[in-house]
C-alpha cells in the first residue's frame, strides 16, 4: 500500500496506544479516522482539525461501518473490557465492514497463541490465569473474549495481522521492534517494548506484506535479548 493519500481508521483511538498510532500515521501522510467512546473524545484534542472522529463504542457495528468506509487500512486495539463480548464484537465488526482488500492490523498481548507452539514461563501463565479470573469475577475484564476475537481474525480470509505485544513501558522511541513467530524464542526473552514503538510496529505493518496472516510477537529492538540475537546474525 502506497502511504501518501491513503485513508486509515484507528479503532480505539483515545487510548495511549491509539494516540501514538495516530501520531505515527499522520507523520506518514495518512488521512486518519479515529473511533473512540463519546466520553473519551476530549483525549483527542491535540489532533483537532487533523483527523476525523467517529464517536461510539468500538463494538457498535454501525459505528464501525461508518468509520471504516473507504479506508485502505484499519488499526484495531482489542481491549477485553467487560464480560459482554467487547473484543470479539469489535473484531467481528471490523472483519465484516472493512472494505475488501483493506489491510487489517489488530493488537493484543503475548497470551494469544495462533498455533499452540508458544512457550510461556510458569510465572506468565500464572499471572494471566489470575488476572483473567479476577477480571471476570469483577466483571471488568474478559481475557477469554480477547482469545475469541483473535480466533475469528485468524479464521478470516481478510488481509490481517495480529501484533502480540510484550510488557509495555513509556519512554522515547528506540526504533521499530523486532519480532518472532513464537513466544519463548530467545530473541523475545527481555519481554519489554516501548509503547510508542508498539504503535510504530502497528503502523508499519500496514505496508509490510510479509506480515499478512502472521501473528508476530514483538520486543524492543534495543533490549538485551534483541541485541544478543543481532550479535549472532
């Protein structure tokens, strides 16, 4: 996809990751449409006059239909809020309403696995299990629904990529993260990425044909594990 003059949609635009993606997209000359809850529109004030905002829940099919119309790419933050299928509803709306051939890039965490070949440390598995249980008991988070959302993406015949993020930290950009197909690969051992660079990877994935139908797990390019891997190649 040629960058200049193209129209993209950021679903989940008002969050930290969404706002970083908007900045990267504008820097690259994209026309940007942002979707966020009506009560969060104020968080996009810095982009006033530079982007189009479609207020509404990201799992609202009509909101998504209007927002993605005419878009060449859609960047979607899959958040597991609530226990009413928010992530899966968001993913399905994007899959159903994005224009044919549009580049679809979704974000999630390392806990998502595509082929079951990821290898997770015991501590990581215990954290995900505990977080998932407590989240459902409190009715604020449903990790299983995020898993379902990605299952639907993986099964679709769209031009998708699911970017699986490590632990995130704030800070200035260190550059484009590196990636591997499976959690547990040595290059990913450091398990940390700058949030601004996670957003950078999402935006760059729009034009990376090699990432179509891939679920890259990423890590910061200046982390010890990434640098160690670079030193061996």
